[in-house]
């Protein structure tokens, strides 16, 4: 992997982190998933979902 590729990946990871909401109930970082084909965020800790 060259430097440009590494920088691009780092930027993508940072953006993904910034865009990831925290669970309103327990403040865990939510994970992207989908329910019936609709993208949503789901908390791995308490199972709360919210629209992506
Ligand atoms: Zn939660």
C-alpha cells in the first residue's frame, strides 16, 4: 500500500467514525445494519435502532 492509499483509507475511517452516532440509551457506538432492507444504526449493547 502506498502513502496516498494509506492516507485515503485513514480519511475514510475517520469520516466513518465521525458519522457514527452514539446510542441515546447507553451511549455505546452504534453499528450500521439494515432491517428489511432499510439501513439503520443499531446499538450492539442494548439493541436500540435509529434511522441511518
Ligand atoms: Zn444502547
